[in-house]
């Protein structure tokens, strides 16, 4: 009874009115639901129905989590307390940074639903564009699940990774699966349907992805070095800061509209690759074979080229005008590095 009184006092409620207590000879029971268990208290006159059922929520412990993606290198983050202070100034003092993960920079935060929603709205509206110098790319509310559910999901994820690693993934339908951070080096995923799959920070080095459908897949920070992506479909895939050095992307690979900003494509085989409208800004394309590749409308601002097969002088000048940087020169060219002219 004492705990019930304290709860009512905290909520500025008249506990006697709620309980309907008139004398000490009450016999009916009032059920108070605290969200997780029910406590039965004496509190209603005999023959009288309970006046109301009160649900008590502990506002102090009600928190949700969210993930904020920042553009940058996780090793360059020096002062998380400063970033946390900025987040609190924008949204509220319940916000805490509880983890930081690679894949650009992913901050895991928690706070009250009101503060998290306020922060989400300000990021999505463009009011918050950067945090401590790091551009804000995205914010997502993380679903609240029990630890048991999360463990089951992780078990399912790693069973799937084991299944793929044991050569049982050829041509399978893996649309939307979570394979983030998975070690799939050397795995055979040829012909697999991975549309919309989360492969961020996955190790896919030397993997066989021939004919795989990776349309719209999240490959942020993935290692695709030496992978075979011949005939793979990568339209609208997100490959920011991915490593594709020496990767094979042959026979008109569908890379149109793919986000390859800051990707490492050095030495990649991009023969006849369709890069129409792709985002190659700040990407490293030194030594990549671009014979027959289509680069019209591609974003090449600060993209680094050099010693590329398939780039003729006319294409080179066009790319430079569009913001590309070349670190080599054609025979007879006196310059060593060609950069866009300043206007």
C-alpha cells in the first residue's frame, strides 16, 4: 500500500479517490498494472466496481535507441563527449552515446522517445547537417526488442553466414537479409538475389558474385577486393568507402546510379561497366581498366584517376572539366597531375 501511495503522490493523484477506500472493511481488489506485473490491493467497498484502472509508466526508465551515421573515419573521432553535448543541446538532456561503430561513423544513442524524435526531426529537416565537423548522413530509430529476441536474431544471422560460407548460397534468394560485419571472404554467392541486403562492413574479398543481384544493397565499408562481380547488378547500391581494388566488374555491369563515393576502385576491372549517373566523387580509380566503360553523367568530383586503360585524351579532358583529378599524363604531355581549372 505504501508503494501505491508514493506512486499516486508522484503523479499528483488522490490515492483514496482512486482506490475508493471508505473504511477498513473493504474486500474488493483493485488491480494496478505497472506495465510488467500486477499488484492486487484492497481498495474497493464491498459490491462496488473499481472506478478506474491506473497504468503507471516509469518515465525515468523509458528510453529508445537510434543510430546516427556520420561521414568520416571512425579513427578521427576524438571527443565523443563534445558530440554528445551537441546532441543534447539540440534535443534534450536524456541523450547518451552508448556505442560507436565503423561503417563511416555510426553512433548508437539512447534517450527518451521525445528527445529522440526531436533529434530525428531536426536531422531529417536539414536543421542539423553536421556534428563536430562530421556531415550527418542518416538517422534511424532502432526497434526495441527483448534480449532473448535479439539473441535469437543473432543466432539466425550467424547460421545464415555459416550456410553461405559452406557453399550453399548459389542462386539463393537472400533479399533484405542482414549480413553486416560478416566474414564471407571467398564465398560463392554467384547468381544470388541480394537486393536490399545489408552487407555493410562485410568481408567479401575474393568472393564469387558473378550475376548476383545487388540492386539497392548496403555495401558501405565492405571489402570487395579481388571479388568477381562480372554481370552483377549494382544499380542504386551504396558502396561508400567500399574497397574494390582488383575487383572484376566485366561485361556491362549495371552500376548506374550506384553510390561509389570514396570507394577504392584502384586496379579494378571495369571493362564495359555501366557507370551512367553513378556517384564516383572522391573515389580512387587509379589503375582501373575503364575500356568501354560508360561514364556519362557520372559524378566525378575529386575522383582520382591515373594509368587507366580505356581513357582517351578527349575523355580525360571531359572528366577533368567535371572535377576529376588525374595523376598521370599522356605521351608528350608535360604535366604530371591534371586538376580542374578554377574559375
